[in-house]
C-alpha cells in the first residue's frame, strides 16, 4: 500500500513536471507587453528593425495577407503577436525583432 502511494505520487509529480515543461515552451513565444512604440524605437537599431520587417514579410504571409503595421497600436499588436507568433517557426529572438518592427511603426 505504501509503495502504491509512493508510486502514485511520483507519477503525479512527473505529470505536473511534463505539463509545466510543455507550457514553458509555449511561453517562449509570448511577447513582452511592457514594450511600447517608444521603447521599440529607442532600443532597436534600424538594422534590427529592418531584420524584423524581413521576418514579418516572410513569416506572416503564409496564411493571410500582410497587415499594415500602422493598422494597430502597440498594445493591439502585442495581443495579436501572442496568438500569431506561435503559428510561425520564428525563434523567440526573431519574434522580438518582428515585435520591434511592428511596434516602431504602429499607430
Ligand atoms: C499558420 C497560419 C498563420 C500564420 C503563420 C500567421 N497568421 Fe495571423 N492569422 C491567422 C488566422 C487563421 C487568423 C484569423 C483568426 C484569428 O484572428 O485568430 C489570423 C489573423 C491575424 C490578424 C487579425 C487578428 C485581429 O484580431 O486583429 C493579424 C493582425 C495577424 N493575423 C497577424 C499575423 C502576424 C503579424 C503574423 C506573423 C508573426 C501572422 N499573423 C502569422 C493565421 C496565421
């Protein structure tokens, strides 16, 4: 009986661990909502913004037309990116560049 309880609690811990680990992978694609248009402009070079634009144009056209950066404000873009970045194969770093480009040119 004792070992049954121990085994069950071990399996339980494992399940919790797996659930958390899987969640952490998804969370990598969540953008930092503290980034505003001003912060994006101040912290990213024009080179990085250009890279962000290239990634945006190549990765965000797979399913629909390109949305104009100035069609939304920074906080709308952050919400959209939380949903859209996981649909792309962009890394967390590349996602930040796309975010910076969109926010720098947002409404
Ligand atoms: C795998 C397909 C796919 C990819 C890749 C994708 N999208 Fe989308 N996108 C969708 C679908 C489906 C919708 C409509 C449903 C929805 O809003 O979730 C949508 C909707 C949108 C909208 C309108 C949503 C709103 O609420 O205003 C914007 C803006 C957008 N996508 C931007 C992007 C950006 C930026 C990227 C690149 C980072 C991207 N999408 C990549 C599938 C995709």
